[in-house]
């Protein structure tokens, strides 16, 4: 049975489409690279006018896997401007600069480094304390686990995760009932 790109996109990115989360990332396998880029371009055309950007952070010719990054630039830029986030990224080797420069650096790290760049959580809208906690505790000793491992207030994390789950459930139901991706996407 062939997977449905739209269902995967909505499942992974509904909170971004709704404006609840600045970004998300998902993996999609497509042996035909031209078909993959055509699909992405079609989704860009639908969601771009609503403020959602889509890019491929990593493409692997050997496995035909693509890491597709879906984001809203303004809220992501706001996160990256925070002093403590800027400092953390600089300490992680990121040069200062624009959002596009940061994403290019993240993409290069994903494509060339053996170790996964855990600071990617910042680019997905995870709280900095959760990114730092994950690295410091090597993924253990978290206070709550849901869309990611949280290291701060577990009740706040559970509430956030519940809102993402509810959003995804509603968006999937609407998408399966014929709503277009553009209609489901809140304009920025």
C-alpha cells in the first residue's frame, strides 16, 4: 500500500498549518526525485501565500529519503532573535545571520556530520530548556514525553502536546473530508 503524502504532511505539520507551532520536520521516501520536488512545489504554491514555507533540508540519493522542513518564517525568526537562543546557537557553531543562513548551516550539519544536530529542536519550536536538557541528559531523565522529551514544567508540556494532538486530529478529519491544504492553513 502506497503512503499518501498529504496525510503524512497533515499528520506531521497540522500545528504549523494552524499557527500553533513555528516549524516541523518529517521524512518522506520517494525514489523519483523529480516527482518529490514537483510535489513539494505544488504544496509550496498552495501554502506559501498563507505564510508556510517548505524546503528540503536533506536528500539522500542512496535511500531516496528526504527530510522536509515546514515552517513559518516570522515566528521562527522571533525565536532565533532571543538572546539565549542566539548564544546557544553560536556556541553550537552557527554563524550569526539570517534565517536562511541558519537553515543552510543546519542543512549542512544534517548532510555532513555523523552525529545528529540536536539543536534542531530550536528550529522546530521546542523550548530551549528542553533542547539543553536533552543534550545534557543524553535523552534521559525527562519530566514529560510527547512530541519531544520535555525537561521543564511537565504540565505545561502535556498541555502543549494535547493541543498539537487535537489540532492534528481535527486537520486530518477535515483533510480526509475534502478540505484543501490551503483551506486548512491559517494565513499569517
